[in-house]
C-alpha cells in the first residue's frame, strides 16, 4: 500500500485555507452585525453570512452527489 503524499498535502492545504477563509468571513459578518452604525455595514454582514451559507451548501452538494 502506497500513500500519495503530494495529494494528501494538497488536500490538507486546500482544507486549511478554506476553513480559515470561511471562519474569517463569518467573523466579519458577526462584527458587522455588532456595529449599529450604517445600513451598509448590515448589508455587508448579510452578504458575509450568505457567502458562508453558499459555501456550506456547496460542500453538502459535493458530499451528497
């Protein structure tokens, strides 16, 4: 049995970048909702949450299909 270390490393790298990116976008959404300054901030927060929901939905679609 042989392990393809290059493929394993690339999967690890993509997973790490996607996880950090998704958590960062979600954090921006929470910060945007915590500030009650402008409607633009609330809209940006909603866009961040929509991007997170889209990423989760895409991941579920990849798993199911």
